[in-house]
C-alpha cells in the first residue's frame, strides 16, 4: 500500500523499464524514477511483497534469450530467468501465478509472429530457490489476453478476445504437464470480446470472477471441486456507450 510499480513497455533507449511511485498518506503520488531498465516489459504479477514475475525481452543484466524474469523489487535485481516460449516472437498480454506459487502463465497474443501468438506458456517457480524453468506451451488458444487462476489450485480460465471465447484449463500440480485444456466455458450467451477479468479473493464470494465483455459483465465462479460455472450475465445496454473500458473490485 505504499508504492506503485509501473511498466513502460518500450525499448530501453525509449524509456522501457519498471518505475516506482510512492503513495502518500493523503493519496498523493511522488515519482521515484526508474527502478530498472528493461526492453519491452509487457506484463507482470506479484509473486509476493518483494518479487515480481515479469515478461520482458530483457531486464537489468538478465541473460540473453530469457523472456520470463523474477525481479527483486527493493533493488530491481534479477533473481532468475528462463526462456518461456523458446523463441523471440512473443508479445505477452498478461501474466498470472497459481495460488500455490508454483507456476506462472504467460499469454502470447502476437498478431505479427511467424511462430508465436495464440498460445500460453507455463513456467515453474521453485518456491525455495526462486529458480524459473520452462514447463509447457498450450497452443491454439486464439488471441489470449487475460488469465485467472483458481484460488483452489485446480483450474484456470483464459480469455480469448478476438476468438469470443473463455477457455477453462485443468490444473494438476502433481503432473509434469500441469495444465490441460478442458474446453470452452458453458455460457448462456455468446462471450463477445472478453478482455479483462477480476477475481474476488476473500469472503463468501472467494473465487467469483467478473469478466468484462462487449456491452456486458459476466460472473463466473471457481468451485472447490474444480468446476467453473457461469453465475450471471449483466447487460449494460447497446451501442458504443454500453461498452465497458475498465474493471475493478473494491477490497
């Protein structure tokens, strides 16, 4: 609650990197400058209060060819990295972490790639050493833009914007290939342009996911038995004014 970490997803020579801002007790923001330089830092998620799982072509003094990095936030130092996709074609739209902290998922929705796009990479994170290593690639997931993992560590969903799809993944942490495609979400209406999702993480609605779609909001729930079910769909109306542009949930 004291800092903001901001990604400038540009090349290094044009300002690419991670920047920090302090949050004052009155809500004012103060720039602290660049924490660490990076090339095309596309997306990130917190591993804990001290570390960030970052998708970037490079960050700090990272090893060449790595595109997934574990960054220590106090100094901006790279603790470990790996080549998640096996090529340099990925444009990563989102990064997610399983709730047991064992695996990170990176979605590639590059529209310009000869090899990449339409895939999700899975990397393992050693909870003791922090070492990252590639695990698997989930192909044929058209235009994956967002990933949400179940708080019960048995499922995940991937939003495919241009595919008008919400895919459900099985998660088995005991398997060498922990993620498998279960299929598309059983929905009562077309999932049109799903783009952003937010999950409630505590209380009686833990595991409830709100998905922003074209002119509507869909509620989906991760159950303890691994099932993923639609709960409700709320329409905002028709026309451009009914298209949601952002989504957030109060604590």
